[in-house]
C-alpha cells in the first residue's frame, strides 16, 4: 500500500491503473493456454475491450509534469 501511495504522488492514476488491468488479460490467456480451461466468447470480448482501453490510455499524453525540470546550465546557476 505504501508503494502504491508513493507512486500516486508522482504519476497519473490513469497510468497506474494499467498494470492491474492488464493482469486480466494475462490471467485469461494463462488459464486458456496452460490449464486448458474453456473461456467463453463473452470473456474474450471483455479481454479485447481491456486491451483496447489500455491501448487508448497508454497512447495518450502524460499529464504529470516534472516539478523540477532540468533545462541546462541556466537552472544550475539559479540554484547555486
């Protein structure tokens, strides 16, 4: 929980939610390939929607801005 809260302090929530979302895809594929379980077409459609959603969010611009940008020697002289 503390690592998740730390990550929330410097990254957008939309980027942090991608990792748990993609786990549904990994688990469904693993169940089908390794355990040979039946996966219904509705579940595959859900997996496809998750993949599309993750692709849309990951392809967008990040909204998190660096509070201390480094743009060359001018910033170093201002802080010294």
